[in-house]
C-alpha cells in the first residue's frame, strides 16, 4: 500500500528562462526548423532570439545566448549518417 503524504506537494513556478526555453522548443517543433537547411536555421534563430529578447526583457544577454545554444543543439541530429540506411546492401 502507498503511504499517505502528510504535507501537500509544492507547486513550483517556472522561471522566466524556463518559460523562454519551453517556448523556443515549441516554436522549433511547430515551425519545421528541424528540416531546414543550416543557413535557414541560422536566419530563423536570429529572428527568434530577437523575438524572445522582446518577449522576456528580464533575461540577460548570457541567458539569451544559452537559449540559442540549447535550441541549436536541439536541432542537430543525434547521430549523423553518411549514407541512407540500406544503401550499401
């Protein structure tokens, strides 16, 4: 049987950075950036970082830079393939 908790769970409010990060990832998924060419991804990130800077004015420059790094990493494939699967068979 499960124990009953004597104290209620605490609800944590996400920080502005966490909200901006989640919004960035959501935009990446909705906008099709994952399939875009690298030069288009760079342009998209330039525009999106300006948008996030305006939307979250309390974020400092290092936090905006960190958001961009996280977003760019999110767009990179985990494993790069030299040839399509089954091409050598």
